[in-house]
């Protein structure tokens, strides 16, 4: 398992877009457009690879001088529960800290709350709908 920062526009980035589309978008009848992807140019793109195959990914978007928003967390189907998400989150926290962030926040799907709570994130708001799915605002101080 190799964790790495992904360059925007690279072949690894294309794998990231494909994985996110497959896991997060297609099941909801959604897809990415060029404007969606262009907004990621300044984000920190993170991936977990086995050899050259992307197994999981997420990205960090600046929302305040010392706060990053975790977005688009996805692990390849059939690999959930194997520690990839946990490793990716620990990597994301370390990278965020190295970039000067002291807090990570997110809009977590209701079904993933337990996963994030085990990693020290706390719910900080009421349930809301986003892309037709129940979510909660969660955060963690690094």
C-alpha cells in the first residue's frame, strides 16, 4: 500500500476521478463536469495505491486559513473494511498538518459516521441532505 499526493491532471488523477465517479456519483445518477473538476486544481489530492492501481482516495479543500474540508472519500468496491480508509485518513491528517491546517471538517454521509468517530471526528451539527443523502457536519482538531 503506497500513499501519495496526486498531481492534478495526471494519469493518477484520472484514476481518482474514475474511482470517485464509480463509487460516489454513478449510484446517485450524477457525473462530473469540467467545471467540477476545474475547481479541484488547487486542492490536495490524495491516493492509496497497490502497485499502480488506485484503491482509495480523498481530497482536501481549503475553507479557512487553518481549516481543510475533506471531500470525495472513496475506497474501491470490495476493499472496504481492509484498512485502506483508515490509512488514507491518517495520511490526509498528516499531510494537512504539514500544510499548516489545524482542523479538518467534512460533510459525512450518515452511513459513515461511525467510521469517522473511531478516528476522532465529532458531529457538529444537525442532519442535512446533500445530493439526496443524509449527511452530518463533522470536524477534528489536529
